């Protein structure tokens, strides 16, 4: 209370890993290119945003693997 925060207003989060995902989930049709049609042609998401949902565990290795594949796709396209 010393800093002005009401203890009843404090939100400690949920009981999952806290890595949100699924804000712009890719469909199976987009699995090959890893590019959402909702984005411009030259813009890719390469973080947990493109996962279908929050994994509930730290997604770092999955994100690194996807980012590497996206980079290879971009390299082929240009």
C-alpha cells in the first residue's frame, strides 16, 4: 500500500508459462510458407504470435526453429 497499489487490484497472472501465443495463428494451409495472408507480403511474424495457441511451456526452441525456417523461406523468395 505504500506505493499506492491496492492489494485487491494486483493480478499475479495465470498458472501457465506466461508465454502468450496465437494472436495471429497460422493455419495448416499456411504451414509451408509460415506467412499469414493478413500480413503484407514482405512482413513475417516469427515469434509466439503465429503459434496456434499458448504452449504452456517456454516456447524458445520452437520459436528459434520457426524463425530459422522463415529466414530460409525469405531467402528463397528473394
